[in-house]
C-alpha cells in the first residue's frame, strides 16, 4: 500500500490564524517532512479558489503555483492535485503548465483531473456553471488534448468545448507520455467510463461499500472497452483522526469542532460529523484494520488529510510510526 499526504493550503480552513507571511514556511515544511524517508509516496493539494464548507474569505492558495514550488523544494515525493478542474484553465495551457512542473521536479508530477463541482467559485470567477453532462464532456476533450501534446508535442482538436489547431508543446514532460492521469470522481455513466479509457489512477468514494460499488462499475466499463482493469490503481481520500487511545481521538475531534467554530460556526457541527463518521478515525490498530479491509477491496493508495497538520504534526507522526509499517 502506498500513501499520499495532503498539504494544508487554506481551502479547508486549515491555515486559519496563521500569518500569511508564514503560510509558505508551514506548507513547505510539511512537504519537506514528507519528502524525507520513504513513508509518503506523494504530497497533494486541492484545486480550489474559495474556501469550504462555505466561501468565507479564508486563505486558499492556488494549486499549480504550489506544485511548481514543491517541484523545486523537494527531491523525492511525487506531486499531485486532487483534483484539477478542467474548466479553470484552457487544457492546452494546462498541459504546458504540467509539463514545465514535471521538468522542474525531475519527472514527479501526477495529473489529477476532474469535471469540477464547486458552483460558487465557478460563477464568481466567470466560468458560468454548465450542467454536469457538459462539464464531463469538456473533461474528456481536455484529456484528449493532454494526451496529444504530451506524446507528440502538438495537438489539434475541433471539439464542442475546446478547439486547438496545431498547439505546440516543447519540451515534452520528462515522464514518457506525460504525468500519469488520475481521473477523479465517481459518476457511473460517464466519469468512470472516461477513467476506464484514459486513467492510470482513479479516486472515488472511500467507504468500503461505496468503493466496492464504484470499483465494480469501473470494471464493467473496462470490460466493455477492452481495458485491463488491473492496470488502473484505485485510490480514495480520507480524513484521518488518530490517537493512541480513544480519549486522544476524542480530543482531536473536539479540536476539529472548536477550530471550525472560529470561522464557520454554522457549519461546525456538520464538519465534525463528517470527520467523526469517516473510515480512518480511531487508534492505530483500528485504522490498520480498516485499511486492510479496504485493501482487500482493491484500495491500495489512500490520500490522507490531517485537519491539524499546520498546527500539530503529532497525528501524522503517529500514523507514520504505527500505521504505515503495518501495511507495507
């Protein structure tokens, strides 16, 4: 089993109270921590502009700027976004951005890509908010542009949503064929079909029941398209709340509640329940058992989020000492 670590970038109220002049030091410090040793396969950021669970003006640093910065400041870990919204950047331009970051990093970029969902920031930034089918169709066209540019250095597509005519990309990414594609989302008719066609990785519902169901749908699409299902690594995102004892777990949950009451008081109870009900909440032994259950279902790459990471690394360190070795 491989492990990814989300770096706090503000989007989930996870830099609240920290002076903006210190944000990069905090984010880079955690990336540097992950870069040491071999515990973490990758570090991740979100591609969003407005904070959640509501757009309240809290810090939200831009994903691809961070990817390029981490590309220069780290040496080993792979660098991903979960996930880039196709519509936020022209796909030919985005292919160029990703190729440059791949070169800066020495070939360590992962391309998380999806159709997007956060309506408030779509409209606020002037992107409108097309219906889901249109957003997914744009995702598929954009992926085709990526693949042409990263493999051939030139792309032409007369699509419904995107038109490129001899777009050039040079130099090519260091990774042959470009950064691996993570198609994120669990839409069963279209998104998972796109994943079956193009993805090296998927990322969808991480509950045991949800993961098993989405995996079965993906397998059906692979069979229809003639794709080897085993070629696709299936991942999921997890909020981790870990403590040596149940009392410590309860203390961390109380911290989450208190933290969110500072900036989104009307949502604090809802956020607490989201964390409390997640699969990876408990002692190291309980979390190992849950991950082993998920591994049997084919989930071999959890991407982990620790709400307190910018303020306290002890949960991450406990996970590193007592969870990861049991699953390697």
